[in-house]
């Protein structure tokens, strides 16, 4: 695998993961009650706990995307 292929792969992974992140956030913003009802069928959660867990998940996913997709992509783009 060449550096160019790896760089392109990381770029597309970042785009796909950021798209998924936006989908997750928009789905929670626009359909919060639906998503909450759907999840509380199986697990008893308060609304505050549900919001907290989703916010934490979004933040952790964002950090993972940044460190494992975006930073290596930028390093390969600018320094190699």
C-alpha cells in the first residue's frame, strides 16, 4: 500500500465517519423523543441520563475520528 492510497483511505474514512457523526447528532436533535422511546423499550433510562450518554458518545466518537482519521490524514498530506 502506497502512502497516497493510505492518505486517500484515511480521507474517505474521515468523511464517512464525520457523516455518521452528523447523522447521529441530527437524528437526536430532530427525533429526540422517538429515539428516546425506542431505546427505553429495552433499558430504563431517564431523559437526562439518555441525553448524557448520547452526548458523551458523540464526544468520544468525535475525538476518535480526530485522532485516528483526521490527524494522520493531515500528517500524510502536509509532511510526506
